[in-house]
């Protein structure tokens, strides 16, 4: 990414969208909308001082909503370009309220609340669309109860949990436990605030709340409004403390997830959603299971799938190594449903075909290997580019010209073409680059001659 | 900008940058205290802690510090030089500092990772390493990069779909190509195939491409020929191609390996006899030549693959089996076809659809367990059905073994010519399994198609076209510029023992018969340092890693 960002012949237009393409191969006219960032790209150094001061917390999509970011932010720490952006839907100023802390903080003077979208017209020889895919939303599968059951997560969420820079710093905390811990943190803050308020009252009256409370309860005399208020506060405080103790007791028993289940083909190879195989998810699950085991050697994983498609150089070997060294077992079964068990432990219901019985097995955490769906908006992009989609909703190509779309001079690579893994995407990207250069070279040769 | 350093030690102005790497480093050691410590080291005039030194803002900070504080040495303490040294040193160069005056210290792998959970120890070690890096940086010398010319011609080895696609694409970019094919005709494996998965004749497709490549000006096609010698280096390879008729010597700038693979035929494998038990490739030929006669067919997947001898999955056999099964079923609807498999590798969109369609046509699929029973006997196949947990027997008059593509016999000789590695299965080993699938780690040499790993015709074609842009990225430039971290041999002290010559893995050292000393061919040298550590008279040194530079580092411990 950094190589691309620093390349003298590459102009990056991040946070921009193609709106119109006219002309033909070798001489396209492309209209691009550079969306307003409210941060001047020329001035922003990416130092992040604005983010530190921003008072608005927003759920962080990069961490799959398991942490928060600020209203002025960059997508992730090593993102290219490092230019920050203001989230207009959440920024106080852009929502018509008072703030502007980031603007005062920015030494470069890069914050510009007046910035508007800009339209850029480009002369382009050839176009490559590498618009990727969209992760399938597993809540569309009712039997897996994603979102209902806290400890059922998607493969991408799990990826963030495993990451050292993720919401749990790489520890496999369970979402149900995280939310309890978050509740504890909120209550502790409230408790602190309450106890400080009580202290002030105690100081003022020279008495301890508990003693006054005893008297107050006995006498039931309540003429003094200040006393009444004090005692109401104290009662609330006691309740809060009780709740906090209870939660802390619960949290003391929490353990990180050690028994994992991966369910393959969530949305893929499923006629209700996508009939195709998403290609990379089997290896993705195996990799995640291997990393989870590396992080904690007591971790065991079961991968439920129809076939384990370890189709790539070294992949089948990796799969076998996973079972030999990383406590992974592969089970040929399509899980029928997930139900909640005691302690928020998901219970998988599936058929053991050999024994011909339905089994129920409890896990700490279930990971759904979600499908590689055609990117949201791919049909609109196809219209803009004037190219066709295939029956699966990806850009149409032919085996003879594997990266050529249906319009001359426009090429495709990666998961915009069809579901594929990294090495295939990289090889295809080189291929698309090659075809694009051929188009441009051809035009150049024609002009020269 | 690239002036030779004349700085005396008292002119030293070292800048030290300590990277938190988010929490990757800062989570396990005290980066602030390392930064403070660095500021007190001799020669250090500036030290700074960054959240991510490699981020755009981190780079800008280094560059601004070079200008503002007149730094003439930069030390970054962060992750691995393998991944990040090129970025940092080139960024220093952009700010006007000679890139060879940059030094990198790895406090992620060597401190935060190996001493995870030992905060104080990790911090102390990071300080030690930074002190060593600063001490070494003081002794670094400015270097000029090494430049060389480029020949804009490419050797493509192999005239199958990958090689032909590469040649076609390279020529379309205006580059000249020499295509060498050892068989008498172009086309490779596709010549023997019946139809492709979309029903198109494989032979016609490949004939079209072969004809186009053969008739294009600027592509020299040498069939019935072999490459017998390769010398030289990126930009300037000397190649020798031999055929029965002639021997040709040529200069090329880059080499593309597209030598393909062959379907396994193993006598005795699951009763293979070439008549009632045949390979999938032989079935293709029968279908193509219309000699196919059978009504009860059992296909066995992973025959001779995914076992202890050949651990890999051959990727293309499942789709081939399904394709042929569907062809037969369409032609003979009453044919009884069973496919015994372990995992149906119908990845992606089109292939999975074929699997649905095949099932819909009445082709049976059964999972078998190779660990239990699998026997091909007289008119029947016996196997253990994993899903049902029972042993089943299927009567048949033809058994088709889906055998894997295996590496060619002559792979090691081709690999030897170029000194490129192969994996344990005999496939060529690319530079990086994920990010550089088409490159070799040796500069100027590339790989595509089934010589790397079994691929479908569409994948081989994609890679063939792709390799062309990898080549173009080198040959479209005016000249080649390479790192100056190379060996140097002092001809005053060299005694000509040739110890270095024997340990050099890149044949970058030659013996000068006249002077009776060894000499380094800088353009070939990769800076491994084998010669320097072998030389008994200390005449061979590695620039940037001279004895005094390493000793400065050691003394600082």
C-alpha cells in the first residue's frame, strides 16, 4: 500500500467515486467525484492530534463495531493516504452544533468545515476495476442467530479479535464477556461520580452517609429536602454498588474462548443466497484456527464444512498441519442451527452422518465463514463503466480473455471478477495491468506511426 | 545529493526514530524511555517516538527532521529490515541524505516478540540494540547505486498456454520475444485435451493462439529446441538454445519460465493398466478421438495425490472429472457414473455451478476414505463411504483415475540453469506465496502456469498475461539501478585462494588469471557476505557491513 502511495507514477484518489465514463479505449473521459473530507489533503500530515481532541465517539467499522473511533479519523493507523477525514454524520460542527476542537488543535490548519465535493475530469487510456466484494451479512440466515447470540461472530469480526491492534489486542475475549466488562466500566465511572458527590455532602455535614442513612430509615422523618436528596443519592449508590459487585463476581469467572467452531459456506453454496463457492473461506478459517492456537495452545477448533477446499499451492499441506499441530478437526457436516446454551455458550445442532444421530455440541465461540458476495453497488458501477455482469453478479469475462470485460479497454481483477484468494488476485492484477498497458502502448504506437 | 561522505565523527548528526508499531512494540516495552535513552547517545542530535514510523506521517517526520536538524545519519528502531529498510532508506534519500547512511534496528522481532510479557528486559534490550545501531551508523559510508543497461528482449521457456499467453502479451507491449519449446509443436497439454469446461474445443483454442504467436513479427518461435545455457544477470542474460539443426546464442533482458507440468501415470497405482483402468488424461483422449466405450464408469479423485508421497492437491482434477462426467452423461444418458472424492474442489463461481448441474444430471458423488479401503478389482471398485460409514462396492467397466499434474523430469536442469529454487514436489518456488506469485526471488526471472502449481487453462493464461507486466516493469525503464550493498575485494591483499569463489551462491566472483586475484561482478552480487566471512586475508569485504562497522556495533554492547 505504501509502495503504491509513494510511487511517482501513481496518483491516489482515495475517498472518490467514478461517476461517468465516456469515450473509448485509449481515450476515455472519466468524471470522478472527490468527496468532501473536510480535511485539506495538501495540509494534513496525518499526525492525529485532531482525533485525540475530538469528543465524539462513533462505532468503528474497521473493528467491526467492537470499538469506537472519533468523528475525525483515519480508517486505520497505517492507512494510505494518512489524510484524516471527518464523518459528517457524526461531527458536531457538521451537525450544526458547537465544537471545532479539532480545528483549534490542528497545527497545519487542515480542518476545513466548508469543504465541498469536487468533480475532477480525467483523460484516461485504460480502466481497471478492482472494486472487490462485500462480506455477506450472516443475519440473513435465521438458523445461525447471528446478532441474537452474542458469541456467534463473523470471520471478519474474528479476524479483528485475533489482531494485536484489534479491540481485544489479540486476546480471544468473548463478545458477551466484553459487553459485561464494558458495563462494569460504565458503572465504575458512575460509582466514582456518586461516591465523590456523597463525599462532598459528608464533608459539608460532618457525618458519614451510612450513619445518617440508618437514622433516616428509622425516623422516616423527611422534612429536610436536602437530607432527602442526600439519602436518595445514597440509596441509588448502594444499588449501583450491589449491581457492580454482582457483575464483577460474574466477570471474575470469565475465561477467554478456547473451544471454537467454524461454520463454512455461510451464504455460499446455498441456493437461498449465493450458489457459488467463495473460494477462500476454507483457508481463512484454517488460518484463523491456527493463529488462535498459536495465541493460546489450549485452543481447539472444529471446522464444519461440506468439503474443505484447500485448493492452492501448499494449502492442503497447511490443512493437514492444522489438524496435526493446531488442534483443528474437520467435520463433514452442515450445521442445522445454533441455539443458546448456559453461560451464553452457543450450542451447535448438527447431524453426525456416520452414527446417524443429531448431535448438540457446546462451544465458547462460533465463527461464521461468510460468503464473498458481489460488491454492493456493482450493478451501478457496471452501468457507469458500460460493462456487463455475469449470472453470479460479478463482472463478466471469458476464459479466453480472463481479465477483459465486455467493453474494450476496461479490465477487471480480484473478487470483482469472481471469488478468489490473495495469490490469485495478485496474479490477476498483474494480468489486468498487462492488458491495460497493452491498450495504452497500442494507442501510443498508433499515434507515433 | 549522492556525494561521498567526508564526515568526520565530530560532524556526526544522528537522528533516532523509535516506532511503537501501535501496540505491537509499545505494548511490550517502554518506547518512551528508549527514545529518551537514545537522545543521550554519542552523536545523536534528535530522537523521536512514532506511533507508526512507516506511516506516511512518520516518513514525513523523518524527512523534516533530516532537513531541520541537518541529520547525516538516521536510525529507525522498529520492525524487520527485510520488509521496511527499502522504504526508510529511500525516504531518507528523498530528503537529501545518502540512503546508505541509514541504519535499522529490529526491536519488534528481537524485543517485543521474543520477550513478550517481560517488559523491563525487553526495554533494556531495545536500548542495547539502539545503542549498537547508533554506534554502527557513525561508521557508515555513503555509496553510489550500481547501474546497468537493459536488453529489451525476453526468453520464454515453454510454448503451452501460459508461455504463449506471455509471449503474446509481451509482444503487444512492444517487447521482443524468443519462445523456446522442446516439443515439435506449440500448445502443450491443451493439444491432448478434448474440450474446455465451456464446451469449446481445446485444440482449436490453442491452435488459434499458437498460430497468432507464430505469425507475429518480433516473436521468434523455436520449437524442438532446448535452452542449454544461461549466464549473466537481469537485463543482460546470455542464453544458448540448441536444437537438432542449430545452436543459437542470444542476449535477453528477462526470462519467463512456463515449462508446465505433466499428468501422472503410475503403473500399478490403483490397478492402472491403461485399458480398464485409465487416467483422466487418457479419458480425454478417448473422448477426443471418439474411442470411448463404457457404460458403468467410476472416477477416483486424488489418485496418487494428497498422500504421504505427494501431499499437494492438484487443483484441476475435480473440475476435469466433472467436466468429462457431464460430457459422457450428455452423450449417453443411461451411462452410470460415480465420482469418488475426498473434497470436491469446485472453487469459485462457474465450477461450483458445474457441480450442481452434474448432480442434477444424475451423476453420483461418493466420499471415500483413503485410510480405509480403496480397491480397484475385476469389474468393481470397493471403497469406504465416509458419510455413511459403510463399505460399498460399485460394479464398473471403466475406472478413471484422476491423477495429479506432476513436475517434469527436467525441472531440476531448467532450475539449475537459472539457479532458481523448486519446492519439494518439484514445482518452481516463487518469491512470495501470497504477494509475489509470478516472481522468482532471483531478479529478472519470472514464473507462470503449471510449472509453478497446477492451474486451469484460464488461470495459466491469466498468469501468462500477468507475467508480461512484471517483465515490463523492468524493461520499460532506461536502465537498471541496484543496491550498492555488494562485496569488494582488495586486489592488493588478495592471494587468489579462490575460497570466496567457491562459497558465492550467485557466481558473482571470478578469478582474474592475469592479476591472480578474485574479482566481484557487482551486478550479480546480492550482498550475502559469504565471501567476506570466508576470506582468510580479509581482502573481501561487504559494503555497509565492513569489519570496522560490525566491530563498532559489537563494542557498543
